C-alpha cells in the first residue's frame, strides 16, 4: 500500500528553522512530482513548494521564496522541505503530496496529486 509520511514539524520561535521530511513507501518517489502544501485554521490549503517528476527543478510560492528549499533524496525515497527564517504566518499543518502523472504546470494545484500524507504541524511563535 503506497503512502507518504511527513515528519519534522514542531514549535519554533520566529526566525528559526525546521526541516520536514516526506518518506514514501510502496511507491518510487523519483517517478513522482512531489508538492508541499499547508493549511492554517480557517484557511484554504495553499501551495508551498514542489519538485518536478523527471528533474530536480523546484518551484516555490512567493511567500516562501528565498526562505524554503525543497530537495530530493531518491536513494532514501524521501523529499525534504527546509524552512528557514520562519515567521508566525508560516504556522500551519504541512502536507506532502505526490503523483506519478503530473505535469509541471500542475504542480501548484492540490487536485493534481493522488497521494497525500497525514500532515505535520508547524507552529511559529512570535
């Protein structure tokens, strides 16, 4: 059974850093486009970052560009989200998602993804 499991969330002060991991099992993550999304209470799920399926090209929402970095480790079947200079507005439940059949132009759309993790909470205090 294919699944994604996120970890690495927690409570951090503003200006701090966290690294989220998305470990895949039952699927080969190198064949998938992988996205990171977040959802704060009372808000819609929003795109954070993604890495393309057939390349290591990465994409970021304007709100996190320059602060967050997405990377792959295909040998570990894992995708990471390094988050630096965290701000209280980054507080949310963070999800990773993947899909084998996804094109670059669709990476920012949650409806384009087939597999989803359960989420990991990130809380940034001021």
